[in-house]
C-alpha cells in the first residue's frame, strides 16, 4: 500500500497551505488505497535521523510505495499519474504538456506568490517586508496575468481534462487566497474555484483537518 508522510501537527499559521495537500488531493482523485503517516513538525520529527534518510531536505510530502521512496510534490504527482495512467493524457506529447505546466506552477508561478505569503505571514518580524511587498505584488501580478491569458478558452491548463498540473497550480494559487492579488484575474479565480469544488478536494480537506485536530473549515 502507498504511504504518504504528511503533517500530523503543524504551526497554525500554515494550516491549509502545506504541500502534503498536493499529494493527498492526487491520491483522493485517483481513488487508490493509501495511508497517511502523520509527522509532528512542532516536535521536531522532520529533523530526525529517520526522516532525513527519506528526505535529506527534511520536508513533506514523502511517498513510500512498498519501499520505493520519492520526495518533492511535483515528482510525487507525476509518479502517481504515470503509475495509474490517470490525471495525465495517454499520448506522449499530451504528457509533456502536463509536465510543462507542473514545472510552470512550481518554477514560474510559485516563487513570487510564496514570497508574498511569507511577507504577510511574518508581518513585523520581517523588517523589510513592507518595503518589498509592492514589488513582489507586481511580480505576482505579472505571472498571474500570464496564467489568466492562457486560460482563455481552456477549462484546465492542459485542455479539457483535469490533470496533476491543475492540482499543483491550484494549491500554489491557494497560497495567496487572502493576499488581495487574485481579484484582478477573473479567469484564474474562476479556475481555482472550479477545481476546488471537486469532491476529492473536499474529502482531502476534511481528512486533513481531522488529522491535524483543527476546527472544521480552518484549512479552507
């Protein structure tokens, strides 16, 4: 059975933003048997020798497929898609397009959005945050504008079908859901809402909140 090492406890400020949600969503979409091993972040389990043998960067998620261990959320999602033949097209070029958009979500879109969310999370603890924020917002709006243009006439990134690329992109977009930058981008906002209405995502959030022991709705 697949084992997903994800958070069992985490700082309340990042509930709903953690990257194990990407793999958990994919697993729910695929409907394959899996179990979750909850890692206690505040207790320091990510830094343990046992965990670092699986991931030297001390990060989640980690996927264990009967002894085959894989890290990095993008790699895990592509592995699950290829293993099951789902959430990815059958043809070679179609799979390449999905891979392209997985990389775009993580390498082109996430960097400025993650900077923005960290500035907002740290607040006064980041002495240069207020000064840097306008420039980061401008950078974020530039990449969001590119996604907005791409989504014209497309329900999903790679065309008509929902894929692992959409899971990655939507979880990246969620990072700034309260930062005031998505409102200008109607297609991006509608796309995110459309994907988040999927039953598998709702199941993912319900199980995640229960595992973390946080109030219902905290991860929304």
